[in-house]
């Protein structure tokens, strides 16, 4: 059984669909989410989110935000996120770091 995932940035839904497994970097460390996970709210760190849906993997670079798990619905709210090319975690981390640098430049 799968759960539903929405990755949402202010101006767009970055990714939405059903997943079998999700890994995200929180401020407390990496967390894995499976179907029927206990309710959870966590602050996201700048890093990589990997969503596995069957044979497909979506790798997303993210800069901060929040993750919520309730009733097989996982929502990631972030200021900035971008899907990385392919399944390369290193490329996604570079995306996340670029997004963080862009936000710092916007604030500066």
C-alpha cells in the first residue's frame, strides 16, 4: 500500500503522487517514511528528499521547510525546491545548496 506525497513551494506544486518510501533530511537527521507512519511534524534542513514510487525515484533538492505526516498523507512545505536530474543525490544536494545561496542573496 502506498501513501500520498505533496511537495509544495509558494509558487508551485513541485511534485505530487503516491509513494512507497520517502527519505528526507530534517534538522534532527535523516528520516524515512513508510505507509502507516505515525503522525509527525518535523523541520526540514537544506538537503535532499528522495521519493520512491515503484521503480521510479524522484530526487528533490530543498531548502528548509516542514514535513507533516497524517493518515498516509505526507506534505512537505518549503520556500524553495527543485527536482534534480535523474536520481543523483549529489546533484540534488548541489541544487539544495544553490537554493540556499539564492535565498541568502535575496535576503541580503
